[in-house]
C-alpha cells in the first residue's frame, strides 16, 4: 500500500481529534518511527508492507493516545528523549524557556536546579549546552525520575537527580532555578484537550483552584533569599495575579513572550 494512501487515511480518521496540520505531523512521526521514512518517500509514491502496523497505531491514536506515548520518544531541542505515561510530553514553550536560560547563562560556573524535571528535558539540555554549569534536577515522582535517569544514561549527560516535594521540603542554595511547575487550575479541565486529560500525568499538570500560583510562590520564597535567579514557564491566565504578587513582595521580574506572542516565560530576581 502506498504511503500516500496511509497518510490520507490518518488525516481522515483523525480529523475529529486533530487539525489537518496536526494529523499530518502525527503521520510523519509514525512513518519515521516505524520505517525511518520521511516526507520525500511519500511524495515519491513509495509503498509500505506494514499496512496493518500503521492501522494498529491509528487505532491507538483514535482513542486519544498521544503519538509520543506510542513511540515512547519525542524530540526536544534537537535531542531524542524517551517518554512514557509517567512524564509530560515536552512542549515548544519549554524549549523556548531553556533557550532563554542558555542565552543568559553561557560560560558561567553556576549551579542550576531544575524543579519538576519530568523526562529530564530541561536539565539534560542545559547541561549539554552549558558544560561549565553543574546541573541538578528534582521531582516528587519516582517514576518520572526513572525516566529522566534513563535519558541521562542514554545521552551520556551528567546530571544529579533527587527526590523532592518542593511544597514541603527544604532546598540547598542554587545560583539558578528553572521550573515548569503545575499551573493549570482544576476548574480549567474542561478546556484541556481530551488526549492530555486521559493520558498525561495530572500531578504534573493541575493545581488547586484556591491557589493556582502556589508553586511559583513557594519556589520563589524558598530560593530568592539566596539571591537565586529564577526562570519559569507560566500560565497566560494568571499573568496579572503573578505580577501583583511579585510587586507586593518587591521583586524584580522580566517577561518574555512565547512563539505565540503570549507572556508565558518569566525571570525573577532580587
């Protein structure tokens, strides 16, 4: 069966879940994973002997399972990472956060902590591009730390991982803090894509409605006294509330827009 026909099938079957562009991208991820094929192979009219395998993958996709959890891999900042149901799938906004840190902290002998490391995408990328820095990373989830350590071993990157509940545990002193903490209020669940709700770990996504800024406040309060510089990914819905809290506490801050032009990336300093 021609790959072009498989592509048409994917786009048609996934149209109720994803846009045309998203469905097309998912198809290209699938052919790269299954056969190391690419867009050129489709244009050239090449055929596949794996029709049934493609159908099996499509069945999982139609059930809402993200393609990254099917392939158990995703690309982040040009590195291929292992992911599973215990960690979030890294987003482009997080790549932008990492890029900002790399730009600002080049060639510095600093100790950086990644809080809520998940797959290890932030910590591992920082260590690769900031070789002079010492990188540590923590998470409350042992399962997530297992994924992060697996990625570190595969990529041969030296990062110190440890277990930490940032809301209750104390922290040592670090020069730089980087975090993409939970920031989606439970009341926002109805606006979240079903495949995220059904498959990605809720403890890494959601925070209680009564204080959706709790992770930001806690991390800042525990680290700013050490004159740490903090980098965060944030929610566009709580920008104003976060600014009010920062100004009330006489903290300096700087916003950077994400690729959609939204104020989602934050740097806090004393």
